[in-house]
């Protein structure tokens, strides 16, 4: 059955054994053996054949394909509608979460920036003869230095994120 169907479908597609063999990366003799029924392709090759011939595997194997009834289509349509609704709800929930994360990050950046401005780098007046104080002062300075350079970029990104994730009317 497979051999006859494969040969008929190959010919209906206007392919020679050699052309089919090239598309499947096998030798022409392999196609000939399959079509004569002397051997059969493995499952992976059967899938490749079905893709190349643009034919379902079930047709290659000789199974009759029944058309779904109208009731079956209605049930499938209703299930797909439910799935689409669930996916839309999940996407909306993710968008809301992401939106509020952006808002929170934006507020956090503003709070830190205001704190840095109000404190006016208090570590600059510390006595750095104590090694622990020196380490803490250097850490404060490094944080402030990085924050001043990175915060505007992160803030701009969060504002863009807020605008992109806002609810569309």
C-alpha cells in the first residue's frame, strides 16, 4: 500500500525518483526499493517523505481521511474560543504585572535619587584612617557614581516600559 501510494503521489507531483531522492538526501535506488515494496522507510523518513510530497503520512500509508462533521467543527471552534480567551486573559495579566513593575522601579529610582541629593554625599566628611570606614565610604561613593550614570538610562527605559504596557482604550 505504501509503495503504491508513494509512487502515485510522486508521479502526480511531477517528481522523478532521482528528484525525490535528492530532496530526501538518499540515493535513487532507495526510492526504487520503497516503491517496489522491497523495503520501507523508517518513521523519521516517512515524515520527511510526507513533507516533501506535501501529503499527510496517513494518506501515504493508505488510510482514508474522514472529513470532520459540522458538530465536530462547532465543538472544536468553541474549545478554541475558550483557549483564545484564556490566552488573552493571561497576556493581559502579564501586561498589568509588567506595567506595575515598571512603575515600581521608576518610583524606586526617584526615591534613591532624592535620597542621594538630600544626603549630599555625607561620606566625604568621614575620617578615612579607620579601614572599615574607608571601605564603607568607597562603597557608598561607588554606588553613587554608578547610580548617577545608570539611573537616567534605567529611568528612561522604565518610562518607555510604562508607556508601552499601559492599558489601551
